[in-house]
C-alpha cells in the first residue's frame, strides 16, 4: 500500500531558521530509516518545497497499522508539534489505470 504524507509548517516554525525545530528535524532524519524498518515501512520518496514550507513523503507500508506505528515514534511526534501532517493512501499510475478500466 502506498501512503502519501504532506507536512506543512509556518515560516515562523521553519526548522531551517528555528533552533528547537531544527534539532527535532535532524533527529527525525537520523532515525527515519531505522524507525521505518521497525514497522516494515519503506520511504519511497521525499521532496521539500521550501518556499511553501511543505514536505511531501511517499511510503510503502504493509498496512495503515504499520504506518500509524511509525507516526507514533518519538521523533515523528516531535515533528508533529510544529507541523500539520496529512496522511492518506494513494494509487500509482498502473493501479489507477486498472481501477478505471475495471469500473462499471
């Protein structure tokens, strides 16, 4: 299952400029691969749109329970203290094409 996350923070809480948020962000970066592995989740992509203070992340997860486990790690919880994170399942091109072809 593919899961997209969109994380937004304000310019006033940008970790590039605010020390306490930078520290939390660096800890998250250091632990994200290990934390993903604990839950069988794989980060497929990470994109930062710095001018809009928005980060896009794509994960492959065996279940939403596994994804929620990742979200409950201390590092992710710290990130959620200054960001709004939207999490939702997505389909890739082939899955979408197959779904539309099979719809009646």
